[in-house]
């Protein structure tokens, strides 16, 4: 990692006198942020592989143990914007240290939990810590890294997120086999302590005094947004694919809450999210594209296992190996993607990434099953590499030139848009796949039905990428007119 971080500093455009004293501090700060990103992404992926073991250990149903994952994701989704705003008010370093500490302590509580519901409660607390870590890593990049190398730093964070996603299932399987399910949570103890020490020693200190002069905390807005996001996330995740009366009620509550939140934000002196933010076409376009693109990425995760097992006849181990190729490609592409952003500009790389994703989404469902695993992995690699390019470019475009007192909340909004895309993709694209396959039980659907579902799902995914392309072009045009 040291060599990769050094490359971020090299060629930043600053003079030798300016860069030399700052280079070690920037490298160590980036190492801290990279480890924080790794921990938060590992927190999701490593728990998924343990669900069958947890079901046996606690004599629980799959729907019950699924809350071990959902509680973590719900906490992040509902609280990430609020955490970012609090950081803008009281200091980012202070809150990131608190987030890492909370994540580490909650991990230990997960590892020693005597009952399933205490484990789920500890996972929700762990998600709160992860929300602070996710919301503040990109904000710190804007604060610590030279502007000319922001893309490379964002690429590094993208790489670490992909590494955490790819490493989770493998590491979790090894830990469960050797030491039991508690080890998948206790492994965070030494990593969390290391992150805490690095953050304490190497992140820049917060400015003395209040971060935003005369600003207060919007309690009403925070409560409304938290409840709204929680209602939406629950509406999209409850029922394991069915969408009943409870889901509709939660979705209605989310819509109502969103309306109340917008109404409240226009009438308070210090809103949680300033409406003026969304008058910036670059920010609005970045948030919208992030949601659309991550919805497409989730499509590969939802459809992939059914296609690989049902249409290609792979066993569970082979499916897991093939599915890990996506995060591996993202990990390998993240750093080069960041360098491309620094060299060619965020807009060009955004368009290139979206075109690559569109190409892969069009090719993947057309590949005949006779081509086997290579016929699936090749277009998947194109989609994933395109996503890595897009993510590095979009994160850079959104976080560049943001006012210092807005970096936390903007970083939180960017992560929120990604989470909403993942949650929506898991629900909506899964429903599209089942509808296209014309089967209520995908486990028993024929290979032809699964291929039909693939084509329908990726047709929708291609449309979403086209919409993202249109938003990118429109956002660029509006930005030039400002």
C-alpha cells in the first residue's frame, strides 16, 4: 500500500518545497482512510457468509438471521447523512475517532452476543460506527490530498472497498471453519484498534471552535430523514421478494416523510441539508447517477447466482468463485481509474465508465450458455471495470470544490445515494428478474426461463445506464452555463 500511496503524491503539480514536508502526512492519512473503508465494507460482506451458521447456532429461520445483515445496512442508510452533518459541526477527526471506536466495541459485542437479538442490536450499533467511517473518509480526502491528485485518492478508497467486498466471503469462511462464527466479528478488534491508533496519530486536527459559525443542529430534520430512510429501506428489504401490505405502508410512510422533510428544511435556519446544494447541477447529477449505477451493479449480484447455478449448472463453491471476479476486477481497476481521472478529467472518465457499463450490460444477457463461465465473466468484468471508472470520477467531481463546512454532509449524501441504489436494486431488479423468468420459484425455473429473466433484467439495467449518461451530459452542460 505504501508504494501506491506514494504514487498519489508524485506529480501533484506542487513544488518540491511544498510537497516534501506534506508527503508523509498525506500518505499516513490515506492509509488510515483506506483501512477505515476496508473495515466498513468488510462488515457487510463477511457477515453474509455466516448466515447459515448463525441460523444453526441460534436455531433460527433465515428470515430472522437475515437481520444480522439488514440491521447493519439500515443503520448506515438511515444515519449516514446525519453523521456527516454532525461532523461538519463538531469536527471530522473527532467524530471519525468516535465512529472507529464504536465500530470496534460493537464488533466485540457481536462476537460475545449470547442471543440472536442481542447480536442484531450490536450490529445496528456497528452500523452507526460504519456510517461515521463511510461519511468521513471522502470528506478527509478533500481536506488532506492535493486537488490534482484527488482522483487517485478516490481510486484508492474504491479499491479498498472492493477488496473488503471480495475478501469477506473467503476470510469469513476460513474464520468460521477454524474458530466458529464469533471470529468473523472479533477479527475487527485488532483491525479497529490499528485504525484508531492511525487516525489519532495521523489525521489532521479539527479547528478550534465551532466548525460553522452560528450554525445549529437540525434535530427535527435529522429525525424526519432518519425515519424516512429507515421506512424506505425496510419497504425494499422486508418480505424476501414479496411486496405486501406492510411494504406498501412503509413505502407510503417514506414518501410522506420525504415530503415533510423537504417542507421542514425550507423553514429552519440551519437545515440538515441545505436546499441550495441541489441547485448545483454537478452535485445533483452526481447523486442521481450514483443511485442509478449502483442499482445496475446490484443487478449482477441479484441475477448472477441464479443464472450461474440454474443455467450454467455450477455448484455453490463455483458460483461463489465466479461471483468474486467482479470485486476482484474492481479492486484491480480502482487505482488506475483514479489516475485516469487526474490525467483526463472527471467528466471524460465518467462518460467512459458509463459507456463500458452499457456495453457490458447489453452483451451479458446475449452470451449463449455454451460459452460457459468465460461467457459470463468477460462482460461482467467490463461492467465492473466501468463501475470503477465511474465511481472514481463521480466521487472526485462531487467532492471537489465543496465548502469545508459542507464536506461531511455531501460525503454522507454521496454514500447515501449509493446505498439507496443497492437497496433498490436488490428489491426492484430482483422482481424484474422473477417477472421476466415468469416463475414464482427461481430455484426450480428452467434454463430458458432464467435466460429470459436475464434479458429482461439487463434490458432495464441498460436503460438505467442510458439515463445516467443523459444526466451526466445535462449536468455538464448546466455547469458550464453557471
